[in-house]
C-alpha cells in the first residue's frame, strides 16, 4: 500500500536512529558525560549542566493542546525556520528532487533548498491581481521530482491569505505526488480560518506554526510542524536529538498560560486595528500608490520611490524593509505594524516624502 513516506528520501528511511541515553530524574547520571554541578546562577528547573531530553516532550504536549492536535502529530522545532529545513532535508535528494514556491514569498524556502542542493521551481503570484495564487499553474508546474510545494498563507511579504478553495484544489491534485506545506506563521492576525484541520483529510499536508509573531516569543525560537504521525516520526529521525535548549522549553512553558495568552490576544486585536488605521493613512499619502490587503502583522506598500520612503523612516530612527532582489517589489516597502506611538511616528516621518515625478 502506498504511503506519504514514499515521497521521502529512501536512504533516510533506512537510517538507524540515534539511541539516546536513559533519563531518570531520581538516578545519578554517569551515562552522558555531563558536569555533575550546576553553574552558579543556574536557576533553571532542570539544570543546564544536563542535556535537555532528546525531544522537549512537555513542551510538545503543551503545544499540541495549544494547536488542538495530538502529540504524535507535532514536532517542536527551533522556530518554523528549522521545520522548513528539516522538511527539505527529509524529502529532497540533493541534485534530484526539488520544491515549488510562489514568489514573492518567504525567502528561506529558497535558501534551505539551495543549501540542500534541491531544485526550486517558481510559479510567481499574479502582481496584477494583488499577488493572487494560481492553483492550476501550481499543479501543472509540480513535476515528477517536486517533493514539496510551499504555500505561505498569509503570505510574507505580500500579506494576503490564499483562499481556502485554492489550497484545497492543490491538496487534491497533489495527493500522492508531493507534500503540501502550508506555512501559517501569521495566521493569528488573519480573519480566515486556519488550514490546520486539512491534515485530517490529507496525509500529505503539513502545517507550520510559530510563536515568533503572535505570542511575542521570537527570541525563544519555538515553532511547530503539524502533520500525519508517520511524517512526524520520520522527521523525528532527520532532526537530531537534543536540539531544543532547556531555557527555551522552560520559558515557553511558562508563557503558554492563560494570563499571557489573554494578553497576546488583546495585542493581536490591537495590531489588527492599527493595521487598518495605518493602511488608510498610507493611502492618503502622495508618495504611496497602493497598500495591499493584509491578513498579517505587516503591510506591503507600493510607493513612488521605495528608497526615499525608507530613508525618511530611517531619519526618524525607524527601520522598514526593502526588497532589492525582488523585481516585482522594486517600489515596495514592508512595514511591520508597531505600537500606536511607533506607527504615529512613522506616519509623521513619511508624510512629507518627495519623489521625482517622471511623467
Ligand atoms: N514562515 C514565514 C512566512 C515567516 O515570515 C517566518 C519569519 N519571518 C518564518 C516562517 C520563520 O519564523 P520563525 O523561525 O521565527 O518561526
């Protein structure tokens, strides 16, 4: 019977996994060549002198509850960036297999594919149509050696969500042909429903989530890869053991409690209100020609002169993002929605931006 793992690198499926040393809290540990003493000032619960568990099991349980998944469906990663890496390493043979992406999109898909020696097929989003994704073209472009199709929704840096029927059309067409990885790094800022439940209908669908954006934990580097249990088990053999640091585990566990999550929810609501306010204010500026619809915590803004716009922000000590390597975004800037007072300061800084009118 065929399995989604038929898409994975066959040589990795045969690789014998590493056997981790036993961990029993009540035993003296003379089995892992660690220091027997804590460093002065080490206030961690577990002790930083001993290795973390091979996988952060408690954190996995907490994240599974948070995303309403089962523990067997979830792999904890160092940010969702590591999830992208481990997927490409697990499914793409160097020089033979590849991924498909829809630029402009998150650049790390391309980078990790390059590092792995995987080919990158591109199906650009339609610039004329607010960077819409053409599901038919994606399906047609996915070739025999395309092992992973990355769909970023809401998409970074364009900001829009990919409509559910298009995502489902791609999932339907690529069953048994490629993994469909739906990167929902910005989902919490969207009004659309999450695609998390698609994994119940499709064993080749993988979801990526992160605590970096919505829960204010970018520095803790905590992401989640959610997929069918056999995919998680396989990737658990690709991601080396002991990668997730003890301080991050303890910190995230202490943050995933009702009080902090309520604060996060309030802040997400504020970011969404500020996003709307900023979008309207940008549209009133003579230097702005378009503000793209956004379901994320940033806005993509087309300007008459992106350099001048960014320079005006820089004069007020504000950094915004330019895209010199992406021709479709040559005039664009990406602006993260900040605190209301930061947003006011930005609006003030760019209000007088001048540009060279070439008409
Ligand atoms: N996916 C997307 C679409 C992103 O924009 C980012 C970060 N900018 C990531 C994944 C990775 O985030 P992290 O590694 O912090 O989870």
